[in-house]
């Protein structure tokens, strides 16, 4: 039996959905994109062009919910399925898009470089419990207009897993789409076997910017899946109560569903978000707060009732170092998310309010993900009944270490973590150097990067990716891309 967690009853979910819908119809949304306003207006919405404001209708919400797929799949660079977003299936991906990286050598945060990003992609390639890459942090050694496409370029050049990504400009989208076409070969193949998942974020409260709403429309036109990342801040840019924040999240996310489905019915979507319980003492947005995690799990319940797979930024920490707080907040979030059946869990590796990635934390979080994935498989009988023969063998042999039953089910029943997790007795721990968690994690980072095998993507596809990236770099005045000391080949 799969263990499960629920925060809301059926009546509460129905009321929250009804209130969110009424807000869209009675108060409407600010939408700073003429294309989006025109699309909504053409389908019956009332539009005030002067105020860039749109009032939705119950009918258009109903039609959007009817056409939004209940499930969809993601594929790697070879077109092999990696994700089936359906039911309560759970997948983990690193958090994104940080502006800093935690430097192990100095213990301080700094701006990342191309080399940092390549190391990250190589590391994620070997972490078995992270089903996707993300464009996890922003290399600071390329100009701002290149940073969206450049992260995707490096991810596709060095990695094979699908990529959770997004764009901070309208212009970046076409370049990023073209890179996916360089891998897939055609628009039909890309739509049939999506390679990326784009994050599209409304702005709290009740607003879509020109950039994010255009990204939403562009993704729909190309058949590229999107995750809506609504970010109500409880007590600041949203009601202080968890229910009030859920109502706002519902309204903002439903508005995105309507836009996607009007642009292209059947566009694959994740009902997602990145809310936070605002901490008035420090004026911060703690992602590790228990209330933040409760909102995430609760809106996933709402999304599933509405008939869509779900996503959340959860399983991350606000700590500044790889310390006890980092482990506490990450493990609690990942556990709750898995029990809640959130389909796409974004967060591993993240610190400092989603602003910093740590490779050492990423390998620790990979183990947390492995443990939670084992947990949600639940408990089932494996030749355990009748029990008598097993105990007769135990009493006769004095142990079951080499029993056929043990050998058959040991690795299936027990999650066996890697060297980041210390399970040795104290004497052996001391004999092997008495290494701290940070030292073990760093050793595992270096070991896995050293074991990296170059992406098997064809040389022609790699060359086309580089050609497209260089063309974009030249367009923005960059003579050459940053030097790479470690090549893909």
C-alpha cells in the first residue's frame, strides 16, 4: 500500500476552487501582454485595454479544465521516456535558477561560471534519483541576454536527461526552442516527445507580466509542457492564512491554465507553484517553513481534484551552508511532498531562499530523494506468508544473512545509501578518516564528476547546438563563448 498524506477534505477543496474562480470572474487579472488579452477577449472575457485588465468567465474556465491533460510524459535527448506524470508518481529535479553557488573550497557563496555549470551537469548525469536536469544556476560569464539559452545549451550538450527550464525574456524562447529542434529534428517530434518543461510564473497578486504570459503562449504553440509557478507570500502579497493563500494560488494558476488551453487545447501542464509563508521578522520568504510546505502539499491536492498533474518547489532549504538546518528542511519537505504525491518535486541542491545551489548538497539530497522514493513504495509481502518456514530457517542457521530470501529481496526492500550517509560504527568511521558530512559530500561530488561519461548525443546535434549558441552570442556582441576546459567529447 502506498502511504499518503492529505491536508484538505473534499468540501474545503471545493470551496477553495469556487472562491478562486470567483476572484478571476469578479476581480479579474492584470495581464500586461496584448496577445494574451486579445486571446482572452476573443473567447468571451471582458477586457479593459487601458488598465490592461481582464475578467474571466466561468465558461472559459470550464473549457480550459476540460482540455487540460490529466497526464503527460517527458523524454530524454534520445526520445526515451523518463517521466510519466500521472496519479501519484513522484520525480525529483534540482531547484533553479540560482544566482550563486556555494564554493566548497572557500565555504562562501559566489557567482557561478561556465565551468561550474559543466560540473553540475556532469554530476546530475550520475545521480540516479534525480530524473531530470534543471537550468539550476546562472553562469555570470556570459551577458544577461544569453543566460537563458546558454544554460539550456550546456545542459543539452553535456547531459542526456530532460531539462526543467524557463526564460526571463521573450526573445530567448525562440533560441531555446531551436536548440530543442536541433536535438529532436522536427517540431512534430518535439511536441510528441517533449524534452523540456518550462516554468511560467504569474506575479502576486493576480498579475501576468508581458514576458511570462508570452512564454506561456509560445510554449503552448510549440506543444512544450509548462509548470505554472504561482508565488503567493502569506501575510505579505497574499492573505496571512493558509486557506487564503490557497485561494489566491488557485486563482493565479487557473488563469494560466486558461491561457494555455485557449492558445492550444491539450497543452501539457503541471499545476505547480513556489509559495512561501512570509517571515515578518526578517522580511524573507522561507521555503523551508512548515507552512510553506503545507501550502505546497495542499495545492497539489487541489490540482489533482482539478484533473492535472502537479509540481512544487519543496525539498530545499533556507540555510546558508550544508548544515543541520539544510538537512532538516530538505528532508521534511521531500518527505511531505512524496507522501502528498506531488508529481514533479523541484528543490534538491538549493539553499538561501532559492538563490544558491550547492553541488555537495545536491549529492546529499540525492540520497534524501532515494529514501523518500523507497518510502512511497510502501510495505508489501514478499514471500513472507506463511512465516513459519522463514523462522525455522532462522532458528536452524542462527541468522539469515545468506538466505535465498535475503539475497532475493535485500536490495529491493532496503534502500542502501552511498558514502555521503555515514552508517559505520565509530571505530570504523575514525579508521577511515573521521570525515564530516561536508567532506564526504565533496568527495562524492568529485568521484561522480570523474566517473562522468560524455553525452552520447550525436556529434552533428552537438555541432548544431554550438552553431546556434555561437550565432546568438555574436548577435549580442560576444566574439566567442567562454572557454571550456572540459569538452563534451
